C-alpha cells in the first residue's frame, strides 16, 4: 500500500512538472510570498518608503521572471536579481531562494546544460567573501545557494539526460522490432514462394509420374496400380495442404517481396524442360530467338520461376498437352511465351490459387509485365516481357 501510494505521488509530481503552466503558477505564488516577506522585513525596520519599495521590486525580480520568460532568459534574470540582492543590499527572501533553485533546475532540464552550470557558480564567491554574514538569515541563504544551486542545475541536467536516454531506448526498441518484423515477413514470403515454386513443382511431378506409370505400364498387378493411385492421391492431398499453408503465409506477410538471389537461371531451363517432358510424357519444346546475352541474376531467376510455374500449371490443368516455351532476346528485353495446346482456361476460373499471382509478382519484381489467357487457336498462354536489368524501387 505504501509503495503504491508513493508511486502515485511520484506520478502526480511528474505530471505537475511536465505541465507547461507550472512555471507561471509557481512564479506567481513565489512572487506573492516574496512581496509579503519583503514587506514584513521592512516594517518597523526604520528604512525609508522608497527603499522598502525598491526591496519589494527586487524581490519581484527574483521570483516573477518564470511567469513571462523562457527557461534561459528567466534563469539569467533571476540569477542577476539574486546576485544584486545579495552583493550590495544583503537581502534575499526565502521565496527568491526557492525561485533561484527552480529556474536552475528548469534550465538544466529544458535549456542549455552549460548555461545552467555557469549560472549556478556566482553564489560560491558571495558566500566566501562575506563570512560576517554567515550567521544572519541572508548569510544562511547565501551559503545554502552556494551549495544547492549546482545541485539543482545538475539534477535538471541529469533528468534531461535520463529522459533522452529513455526516448532513444524506446526509439531503438521500436526500430529493432520493426526491423525484426520486416525481416521475418520477408523470410516468410521467401519461404512461401520457394515452397510454391520448388516443392509444389516436385510434388506435382510425383502425382503426374504416378498416374502416368499406372496408365502406361502394361500388365501391372492390381495391387501395384492401387499403390500408384494412392501415391498420386497422397501427392494431390499434399498439394492441397501446401496451398492452404501458403495462403496462411501470404496473409501473414501481406505484400510479397522480391527475391533477387541468383538461384536457378536460364542455363537450367533445358534441364527443367527435360524433367517436365519425362514427367508428363508429352512434347515440350524450347524455342530461342535473338542473340542471347547475360541478364541480371534477378531477371534470370524470375524467368526461370515463371516457366517452372507455367509448366506445372500445364501439367495440372491440361495433362497430356504439348507445351512450347519461347524466349525472344532483344537489346533491352527478354520476352517469354509459354503456350500449351490443351483445352484452354475453364469457363469458371478457380479461386484461391497463387500460381498466376505468383508469376505476376515475379515479373513485377524485376519491372516486367505478365499476361495470361486463352491462346490464339486454342490452349492457354503465358506471356511476359522482362527488362534485361532488374528495375528496383526505392
């Protein structure tokens, strides 16, 4: 209970200190106290009315500046008035003493630390050069100022440094959290893309090969045919589960990011077509036009993945159809055209797949465009034009 109450008081004190109206309210209250104290001291002391009025104005000068001035100007004004009160007139009110400590603390916290440290220094010489005043009220206040003014200034400086450290720590934590989240999202996107482009491709080939072996192997026992059929069913079920997992990953990552790692390239395209031809048992041709040239690794990776996905889609949606893969090199672009002679796109397009969107993302990631749809004369076609150098967006 005591700790809770202390924490509540500390929090209330921090809120009051942070309120921009606090200096004006405190300065006004201290000014009233200083005037009252100054009038009480001069009453019956035998000083003239003019001198008493001067001391009242001096007391106001030691307390009122925080109401109207910014921390640096207020601290300079109060310090000047306090030194003037002590040096020639040996008079300082308790309210002025409190105001001096407050403006130094405020300057150290919200203004220039160097100025706060300099303005805390004049009181030590005043305490040392007038030892006779040590036992008077003004002398005690002078000694206390010499001791406590640097403490108030450095307390403000320390509080400012602590606040800056907390702010920097919070900013660092936020930046680290954002960086980690961005890295994790990018890694999940890369995993989703590679699962779809590589693992799904091979699982699809397992399903196709199992079905082809079951249908083309003469004299196969019924048990063997049943096992091959089970292999195909299991592979297709794995593809369904993988598509569900990819949906979760893509929802988690939001926008996909481009993977520009120079993994497979166009040099591996012949092996990819041979693999697809062996798996499907149908004709797959590679047609190259133009003068071949070195491409950006990101462009080669995008081209390879687009061809890989198009071949997978052809096996899945047009089994037994022949596929032509055409590459047309120009000085600035690489045009890809993958066409099959199957039945073409279904009347009602399937929803939920990521193959076509993945190919579009691959093309867009390197600054290209991709078009899909029914081919002239029948079948389905995927066409894209990629720049020879990947375009990056900053």
